[in-house]
């Protein structure tokens, strides 16, 4: 039986380029997702330099853009580069394998905890790509049993490599450092004579402070970064007390905490205060190539650092409607073009262009409709058919709504499409 990635069609990039390459923003259909490749590339380069400055390896998460082109920017080149990736879906993993074949990527982590129903697909993958260092995520003792029994049953001559997910307080996934189940998992993985350790090797501990999105400054995000390292290091210490020969990794980061690593001198001092490190440090992040309003809200990113926008058209006006003058307006970008994410900056998206009309946000949404509402006292109505550019609240979810992205090399009005990226949508 074929796997889902074999049955999920992607848009034809070559045909898209024939149709749209060289077109201006004013000539594109709306709603559209657009990317300033220059800004995205700068964001990626800065993150690689940040990791180097704090003496950490870097693992790039592709979940936001889900593209080959975006992954290449994240990998970097020369002195500031990595060969480690994180994916959220098997669809992403299969479509990134050309980078493994080219020798650009050697190590990929599948970031969700083990899913029993997809193990046949993982077996097929590791059999076809023995050169790939595949890492799996676990946060439950039962997952170790599932992997062990599956490997025994199929006779697969392969030893799974796992990160154990540590819950930093976001309560999305993972085990807290004081959880007895974490202690038991460490014991079974670190004890060389255990049945589980015959089929599974402990690679390290993965910490993600998702609540760092509530940060309001780089200094505050930095405190969460140090918590991530401290928690992962403590777990490594427990494992090495059982088996000193283990070589482990402390993988830490979310986009806000990763951005705070730019404060490298302060970060290095705080890492030193933790004491002995029991694993190799590895920084990870995913949203940073694009960024969004949520990242601007953390105080770690400026609007100029957001490389993506949504193009939409003003299709109707409602003077005097709403609580503020000059009223409200309708655009052709609703929930499934924007997402219904909220954040510290009001609205579901913020209008950045054209200028001269005051500050407008998307105040309400339905499926295909976005309602613009004024957020300053000097607003003027946009003429109908005005094309607006919008920073989304959460680019990861917004990008997932689009079958392709129009790529430019600047934000200028007369810039033209230089490339089109086709994301690996699906599971």
C-alpha cells in the first residue's frame, strides 16, 4: 500500500514560474502569500551566527515554510552552517531527502512523539536511506515499548535513536524533570543490559519553552533559554550517572529564546553559571526565517525582520460602521487565508502597505472575509480594489493555507517575482 506522501500532489513549480515569474505584486491573484527572500536569508544567517556565538550546534526546524528552498537558507554555508534539521510531518521528511542524497543533511528529527500507525513508513524510510541519522521523539514509556515490540516483530536490523521531550511548562508535550516516568525512561534507555536499550539508543533531551512567546524583551526570553539548557542538562546528568559512556545532546530553543541568543556574552555567562555540562549544546528554532506579529510582540524582532506578508484586496467599505471612524472595510482574506491566531499585538493581522491611510488591523474574521478596523485616530478608508500587505499573527499556520509562495528579493512596490516555493503540505 502506498504511503500518504506518494498520494499527496504538490503544485508544479515549473508551470507556476512560467505563469508568474517577473510579475509585480499588483499582477498577482489574491489572497497570496509573499516572501522577501533577502530578509529570510538574513534571518537564517543571523541564527546560525547566534548559535556559533554561544558555542552550540544548530538544528533548523522547517515546519513554518515546509520547502526545500527555505531549508537551504536555514542550512547556511561555509563556517556558518548546519546539517541537522527538524520536521513536523513525514510529508516534510520525504520531500527533504534530496538534501540527504546531496550530502547537505545527515541528521533529521521527527518532532512529534512516536506514532505507532506510521512505523511501517519509518521502516521503509530508514531501509532506503541508511546514511540518514533519523531521530525520533518520545515522552512516554509506552512509546519505548511500542518501538521495541515493532522492531522485534519485523526483524528490522535498525536501532532507533531518540530524544526524550522535557516539558518546560507549556504543557503541550513532554515530561517534567520531576516526573517519575522520566526517571524510568532514563533508567531503561541508559542501562545497556535492558531489553529496550537493545533496540533504542538515547540521543539526548529536547527542551522547548513554548511559553517564551509571552516574552516582552530579549532579556526575558533569555531567562527561558537558560531554563531550557538547565532542564536538559539535569536530565543528561541523571542518564550519565547510570551510564557514563553516553554521549548526549541538550537540544534547546524556541524562536523567542533562540533570538535571545544574540545576547551571546550574557548567555555564555549564564551557561557557565549552570556548572558542568553533561551534553553537547544544540540550539533549535523554526519560525525565525519568516517571523510574524507574535515574534514582534516578544520584543525580540522588529517588523522589518518579518519576511512574509499576505496580499489581499479591499473589496467593500462600510463608512460609520463600528466603534471608530472612518468605519470598517472588507478584504478577501479570512480565517483560511490568515488563521484565527491572536497575540499581544491586537488583531489577526496588521496592515503595513500602502502607507498614508493610518493604522489598520484585521479586527474580525469569517471563512473568506476579513474585516479591517482602524486602530489609530487618523485612519482614512482605502479606495476599493486597493491591494494591501498584511503581517500575519502566526506565519506557521498562515503559510500552511497556501499551495505556493511568491518570492521577491525586496519589499519595493516595483519588485517582481524571482522564485516560487511550493510547500510540502499534508502529513
